[in-house]
């Protein structure tokens, strides 16, 4: 290959002379050209400054002295001047390279894209997506039809009697039999919760989510919601972790890395832990509340209010400036079926990999707790709190489940509801409290890792009493008003 | 799938870490020669990665799907490479955490070839990063991706001319259908040999 002199962008006089004097002073190894190191220094890149300080002991001072000198020549930050020069260079190059045929007719996709971002039509489309995608498909079909079938037919009529039969014949001790097929049995509780209740809900959610994400709707939603989010100290950028949170809050907490400021990341992490129910939890709650429009509306209203209120207060309390927002809006595309299925499959696989062991451990733990009487003790501690917010004492067991996983707790409510022990106002109160209630163990682990131990513990210490306080208030208001649900 | 597994690892191994990503461990694996994939978010880096390595990293139509670094192996004309997919970066001057991770990778791992994947419809927003990579003295191949959408938007690009202007090899592709992937592999191996 012939030696070609590589392309160089030429900057303004003072910048160029600073670049060459800095380059001459640099001795260390950086893995990139000295010119680039000098450019980054002029743009006050903290990481590069640190490296230069480490590697250039004596010359560091002289290098440092160059910066204010160059800066004094300009009214804008140097990073801005440099970026403008570079953009000019790009435009010059492209002038002779690119030809665009004028295509003023952008067609249906463009029209739809605008409608999605327009405040009025955008909200209508959003409600459509929520109603058909979340409520009808995940709530009614996934959490209703599919769960009914798998729970009552597959487990209720086929698997549980069959396994109980086997257990009864081969396991002589009642205690050991209970480990597999008892009230907290591995099969009758762990496996059947995971497969009969959680799988259909999470599965249907991931199908919808994969379709939505591949269509390019999410960045448009981000644009639409940006203004509301600004009020709670977030930008439209937070939409993606939030929406993802409706799938799994643990994953969503990891995705907060895409946010610009530490402040934004903390607020998002807090709101994910508090007010965004994950898909399994959401599905179960939709299923138990969907019978009554009022109950569902109260639940949605309270959670939304908490979300906005806590976000607003947090944005006032946590110091730092508001974020700027800039996001690529990719074209709307028709999702590819194969990609949607692959993604749903790999997400389910991941989810199950994480969830199933938890359910099984929880079963063993509960069985042990039941056996030793520890379960009764812990439940008796929780009982006063649970009764205080107007719930039947049996509900405390569901909250105990909630310590293990959010969805597990919601599944516990589902059981109580189908047994007729939890209906009306207490049901709504329980649903609200368990939604706000502590993040699951996996989410807590990720919070520790991403936000540090202090923030993670502070968030948890806030969320836990806050959830019960809101539950208490909702109960108080509903009973005082004499609302019958 | 790789990234999901990574997330599980993150959860199980790092649950008690110090909450700091500056120390992302970027280990040398087997001392293979490396191909680094960089570019703006949502230009198809992960699809190119999947095509080169035969892996199945989750691909989505929104920016920021890859928040971690994905790694895989590619065999091109008998030579084995380690391919490294980075989170999106808009500029060599990082603003977000993921941009920092992407740049740190370029600085510490010094890949043999850096594949800058761009959305060809928006060259005026994509090329500033190419210029920076060239300025940094890095071994860049510019990959003009999404050529199909570019063509249907009525945009034509004089590739030969752009190549002379930028002084780096340029390869047009449609990663989702595989168009141009053979040419891309060829350019990579040519470049790595020089």
C-alpha cells in the first residue's frame, strides 16, 4: 500500500500553536497520537489530564500553563471551537461526495413518526400502545387466559396430583413430603409460581417489548415525554431505562449508565426501585385488579402520583443541574419476526436462569421457616404493619415473599385474591403497597454495584417505610370517603 | 445473548463492587489480534459484530442497547481475530459513562483494526468521529452501513472520492442482509497485514 499522508484537520492559529508546543512536551505512552492527547487536554478531558499528570512529571506544569493562554483567545469553550472547525471540515469533504435527490414526499412512515412525537396525537398513540399492548395482551391474555390455563389445568389437574401421588407413595415422612408438595413445596409453590404465573406474563411482555423496541417507537416516546421528565429532573433519555423497567427493573438499573449525570442516574435508580413495577408484578396486578375498573384506576393513579411527586422532590433535593437532551431518532421499521422471537427467547432464558433458582430457594426457605416456627415469628412482626394499613393478617405472608422477589410477592396476592381472602379496598391497598415495596434481591445487588453502597442503602431505607406510609394513606382516604370497591 | 450473560455475571459477581466503572476490566484474551468496532449509537455495530463472529448479541432499534463490551472471535481467511463491540460513542471526548468505556477500550487495548461503523444517511453527523479517530493516529476502516436505507432516501455517495479525501479504506455494507460483508472482511485482512 502506498504511503499516504493521513488527513489532518487544521485548527485556528492559537490552537495549532498550542497543539504543537504541547505535543513537543509529551513523553509518555498514550496509545493515541500526541496531537490527539494535546487536543483532548485543550478540551479539558479529565481522564486524559489524569494520565498526563501521571506520566509527565516535570513537563506537566509547563503543559498546564499553556491552557489558560489559549482559552483567553476565545469567547467559547475550546471544545466548542474545536468541534465547529471539525464539523466545517466534514462539510467541506462531503460537499463534493454526496448527492441527494430531492424526495419531498416522505410517505406514511414520516407522517406516523411525527404523529408519535406530537403532544396531542402522541398521547393518544401512547394510550393505544398501553391499552392494547400492556392491558389487553399482557394483562388480559397473558395474566388472565394463559395463567388460568396453566395454573388450573396444567398444574392443578395434571402435574400437582401426579407429583403428590408419587410423593405419597415413595416418601414416607410427612415433613419431607411437604418439601416437595406441601403448602410451600418445591413443586406446588416454587415451580408452579414460576411457570404457571410468571412465565406467561413475562413471556407476553417480552414479545410486546421486543416489537416496540424494534419498531423505533421508544426514541419517539422519549421525545414526547421529555418535557414532563424535565420537571422531575430527568430528560427523555430516562425513558428507555423506565420502559425497560416495566420488563425487569434489574436490567433497567444497569441501563441507567446511558444517562449523562450522576444526579440523573440516582433519580432514575430511585424511581425504578420505588414506582416502576416489573412485568411479572405488573401482569399479576393487572390480572387481580382488571375485574374492577375503579380499583385499577386508583392503583394507576396512586403509582403515577407517587412517581411524579417523588421524582419532583428528588430533583429538588439532589444537587446538580438539569440534563440536556439529545437523542438519535432512528427510522420507524417493521419489526422482523425472527429478531423479535430470538430476543424474546434470550430474555426469557435470562429471566428464568435468574428467577427459577430464587423461587426454589424461597420454597425451601419457607418450608424450613414453617417447620421451625421462624415463619410464624416473622409473620407476626409484619402482621401489625399489615393490619395497620387495613389488610387481613394473612397478607403478611405475601409481603414476606416480596422480600425475595417483587413478582413473587404479587403472586402471593394473586393466591389470596383467588381464595377470596383479599378483595375490595384492601386489595387495592395491598397492590399499591407491594408495587412500591422494596426492590427484589437482584435489583438491590445491581443498585449496590452501580450506585455504591451508601446510595443503595439510602434508597432502600426510604422505599420501605414509604411504601407502607402510602398504603396507609390510601386505605385511610378510601375508607374515610366510604368508597366501596 | 452474550450481553445477557454478561448482565448475569455483572449481577452475580459484581454485586458488591464499588460502583465505579472506571475500572472496567479489559483483559487480553489469548493475545489474539483485535478488531475494535466503534461508532454512534444505533448504527448497527452489534449486527456487524454478529456477522463477523457468528454470535447473537441482542440487537434493537434504539440507541444504547450495548452498555457493556461484547467480545467474540472471527476467522478471516484463516487468521483468527478477537472482535470487540463497544457501547456507542458520539465523540472522542466522552460525556456519558458508556462513551468513557468505549474510549478506554481503544486506549488500552490498541486494536489492530478499528472499524468505524456509520449510518450513511447522516454522514455529516458521523464523520466528525472518523476525523477524530484519524487525528488520534488509530488504524481506521470506515464502514458505511445502512446503504439500502441511504439509497432509498435518495442519497448517493461517491465512495472513491471520499476514500481519497479521508485517506482511510471505506467499505459500504447493509449489515442486516449481509451485503458487503465479504468485502469488509477482505479489507480488514488487507489492512491488518500492512
